[in-house]
C-alpha cells in the first residue's frame, strides 16, 4: 500500500526504505487534543526519522547522479531533505495562568472520532512534513497548526462542553433551552375540568323547570297577597268614601226642602248607596247599596240589597217585609266576616237619611245551599217567624274563603227613631 506521489516516496521517508510506513507517518502527524500546547507556549519541534537524518552512504557510482540532481529543477525529482519547520502560530495575547488549565482533560470526556485500526478519510493526503512539492498542506496540517478548529470538543455532551468551556474561560456554545412550564394545570386538563363542570341537558332542563316553578310560586304568593290584603285596602277606601258621601248628603239636606227619598218608589239606581248599616257587636260600619252586583257593589266593600226580581225584598221603611242584605265574608272589605259570632239579642242598626231602624238578632242558620232562596222570603221558613212583619236577613258565604254554602242571620225590628231625636242607644258610646 503506497500513498506517496508518483515515484512512491512520501513525506518523512523514501519508498525504498523497508522501515517506512506511510499510514503510521500520517497518524503520527495528526494533532492530539490531549497534548495541545497551552496558550502562549510553542509546540515542540518534530524529530526527523532515523532514515531521514542519517542518509545512507553514497558510492562513487552515485556521485554523478547526485550532482546532476542538484542541477535539475525541483520538479524533476524529490527536493533535497530539509528539516521540518512548523509555521509560527499567530501571536495571541497572553492570559493569566489558571491552575485548572494545566490539568489534562479526562479521557472519558473526549470521544474518539474513529475506531483504532481503521484508516482515516484523509489518509490519502500527504502527511505533515516536506514533500516533493514543498511544505505539507491539507487537513492534517491545518489540524496540527490552525487554531480555527478545536478537536477537543468534538463529540462532547452539553455538560462536558460547559465544563470544558469553564476551564478554558470561554463562553459555552448556545443551545436550545427548555422552556419551563409555569405551575398549574395544562391546557388539556383545564379543558377537561371545564367540560366536567359544564351542565348536561338534564341539569339544564331541571333548572328551567325549577325556575318556572319558582316564578309560578312567586306569582301565586303575589295573587294571595292581593286577594287577602290589597283588596281589603281598596274596598275599605271605597266603602269609606261612600259612607262619607252619604253622611254629607244627609247633613246638607234640610227637612221639607225636597221629596223624601224613602217615600219615592225606585229612587235608587243599581249600585247607588242609600243607607248605612251598624253592627256594634263586631264593630262593622258599611254603606248599603242597591243591588247585589259583585263588581259594582260587593267588591267595593259595600253591603248589597236584594232589590231585583225574582229576589226582590222590602226596604227598611216598608210597613211589612224582609229587608235582605248580602256581603263578603272574606276579601274586598269582608264586612260580614264575623256575623257568625252574633247571638240572639245583639243589635243591628240601619241608618237612613231620615231615621234609624234598630233590629235584634233572633236566630242563625250556620249553613245552607246557595240555591235556598227561601231564606229571604217575606216570612222565611227556617227563621222561626210565623207571620208577616218587619224583618232583616244577613247572608254571606261559608266556610271562610269558599262559596260552597251560605250563612244566614235573621233579626226583627224593635225600634224606628228619627234622626232629629239623635242616635239610638245601640250607637251611643
């Protein structure tokens, strides 16, 4: 195996020398990263081989040829041997000596580039040293002398590179740094948690139904409050206004100034007030209006008089007849709420423009059907009255807050007193 130029001679010896090994010469010429000179030191001079330093004896027959070779140009044959002169490295500023720089890099940090015994890829190039065409050039020479490539860092891992850079006092090579994730759940975990917290169709439907029920409950409560409380407020205001209006009309009317409405047939229109009822036992004072219309009379807090056929009844000033009245027991002023507490002998006073009519309670019917209209007859069958007279009948719904049955209270007139004589004893405190 020969790697020399042309005539078989390579750097560092002759092709005719039996001890010359071109591969070994090329390997010896490579730079050893472990033996690189420290900054500011000169590399050692290469020692010429024994065969090159001590040329063999020349015979007399070879002398002419040697003289002829000296006269020929260098390109005719090999140049005369000259000792290898390594080029002077560039001058670098001296750095202060560091104790750790003199320590050799551990061999386990350097990774060999190839296995021992395998030829290098650049083995075809001439080894360092003078050749037939001048000083040696090529990758091996540059590796031995050039400062551009540092073979001591080839194949090292990141920690080894940082350690080597720290020892040499240079900045370590930059590599991609790992971005640390801030503490907390990842994006996937956050999505899963949000999906788990998201309500399903069943939960949404139950919430909607619950909101509907709550709304209905609130509306029902408002309706109950309206029926049980607000209607009473409105009815009391309207009934009080009607009572005050009647009192003013009666006070302004002068006796003999006009016809007496008690003597005039059909003097009152439906819904028009004409009298005031007083029940001292249950503390009731309410106006009496013509008719029993729910919207025009009863819901306004007034007591209605049965004045329309077939349920037409007598007026209080009639000589004979049953003066029948109706009123709410609950809501809308509820004037007859506690008439169930009336007992025999309790007084009921009806005040008109000209007189006070006083009745005494005689009997009570706790419950009867709404269709039982005989309770308001001129002589009610269940009242205990046996002959025509001047009676009064109070009717209302029962039980409370229902209209299933009717509660009836009867009374008989015991006194008729003109207003000019003052109030009856039942109204005097």
